[in-house]
């Protein structure tokens, strides 16, 4: 099902930084019906979805650059422990 991208971005280096996921729904460009979910670990000073959305643009761009065969269909941020079932 393809390789998984594991990346950790840190807004703060303190151990109490809140853990968030950047959730991506990605599809192969050559086979648009072949999709899967990627989860990227992020750390911020609080589990604030707005801050995550605002600050995750560079992480999203880096993932896309490292995976040129994939198209990001949708994405969102979610605090760890409250992950949605579907994107």
C-alpha cells in the first residue's frame, strides 16, 4: 500500500508540547482510485486545530515534494486521541 511518511515538526521543543496529527488522504496520480491515509506527527504548544492548520502548510508541501506520484485529495489536523474515522 505504498510507503509511509513519518515526519515530526515541532513548534516548541518542550516535552509538554501538545501532540497533533496532520491527516492526509492521498491518491496515486496514475491510479486515482487507489487512495490511502497518511498520518504525520506534529507538536505545538497547545492542541489547537487552527494553529495546526495554519502551521502545517510547510509540512504538507514537504510531503507532496517527497511523494510526486501522489495527489493530496484532502487533509486536516486532529489532536491525538480524537482521530476521526474518515477524512
